[in-house]
């Protein structure tokens, strides 16, 4: 009985520390089948965008799982980034993403002033991959990511499980 209480106490304390980055958005994926191609949606978005920031965001996710994303310059990519003043769509958010339909395509909407922030792009890529917000302030999936945010080990573990499930249907 004492061991059970200790285990429950440990789990409760881990949860309180934010070890819930693996909370995925409902009914998104049972598996992932990378690589996913990511690009700016149009030449106009590309001219306003910053491929160096996008490269850093892609590198962050590829460090978490090798071969997850491919940076592309093709407007038919799986994840497309739209740059512009999306105030009506974003409702004062730093950026936003939307899967259309049922995960076939993920559109990332980024205001011009945020497109050079790799952590903002990495956060939205996380949503495209099916991750929801976490309580862990150091996680890239925290509701307000910062330039020091990271892909935490719990995200990597879930990501590895989802990719393995996609490779072995």
C-alpha cells in the first residue's frame, strides 16, 4: 500500500511540474509517417518570410526525431506558412495553425512581425504534428513559447512512439 501511495505521489508531482507535453489534440493522429515537407505558401510569403528562422525550427524538430521534416520551397508542401496581418483570424495570438481537412494539410498563419522567431514557427509545427499546449513553461508547446523553449524528452518519447506506429501499421 505504501508503494502505491509513493507512486501516485511521484506521478502527481511530475504532472505538477508540467510533464504533460504529450497531451495531443483529440483525434489527430494515431501515428505519424514522416518526412513532412514544410514551406512558405506563396512567393509573397517567402519574400516576407525568413528561411533562416524556419530552418532553425525544422532543425529543432529534426534533432528530436531525425528525418521528421524537410524544408522545401514548394507550395504543395504538407505544412504551409502564410505570412501577413491575420488579426481577424488569430485574435491577438502570436501565430496559429489549422489542419485542413483531417490533417491532410496544415496551414500556419504568422504575422509579419513574428515570422523571424524560430520558436514561434517550431511551436506551430508542433501543433501541425498533433501536439497541444502543455503546462511546462520550458517546453516548445507551452502556450507562450520563448526563445529558450525546447522540445522536451516527453515530447520526443511520444513522437518516437507515433512515428514507430506509422512505420508498422
